[in-house]
């Protein structure tokens, strides 16, 4: 039992030292050798073998993002009126473009509020966004919004 407590104390000390020496950055930056780095000195540059994110870390971040966007969108009646599949399509849109940009889709949102999915998808497909992403993504999200179901 003492070993675990001692290891835990050393772990906290190590974390404190790494934070003090590496710093903590929320956004990607180049380290002193010019390698792309995030967080507390995590090299994510493909030029350095053995770096990057693990699959577990990738899905941890993805789950956090989905939770964040669901929370942001749940503040809106038009979002809460949708079934689970449509909500997930809207979460994907927020994930892709950011919630503030999604909220600029006034015609689509007004149509979703009225449960008028045909008009909502027209507004989405006729947007600049639809020219910036792949056609298959546009078609997939269009289908989910229109039919409220996955293909």
C-alpha cells in the first residue's frame, strides 16, 4: 500500500515538473525543434516516429466534442424538437463548422422548428458549406435530416 501512495505522490510531482518545464498549450504550436506539438509537450508531428495520439485518446477527444456540441445545441428548442438521428446530424454539422456558424443557418433552423424537413435540407444544400465538404457528406446529412433515419 505504501508503494502505491509513494508512486502516486511521485506521479503528481512528475506532472508538476513536466507542466512547469513544458508548459500547457491548448492550441498546436511548434516546439523548439520545429515539431508540431500540443498540450503539455505532446509531439504530434508525423516526422517524429512514435508520436501523435493513440486511438483511445482520439475517441476520448471525440466523445468530449460530441458531449460539448450536444450541450450547446440542447439550449435551442428547434434542436430538442428533433428525433435522435436528426439531432446527431445537427451535432455533426456543429462539429464540422462550429455552433456559431451553424446558428447562422436561419432558414434551415426556422424550417426545423416547423418540422419542415424538405425546406430545411434545401437551405443546407444551397449553402456555401455544401460546396466546401464532400458530396457524400452532404448527401448523408441531407438524408438524415430529411428522413430522420440512418441509411
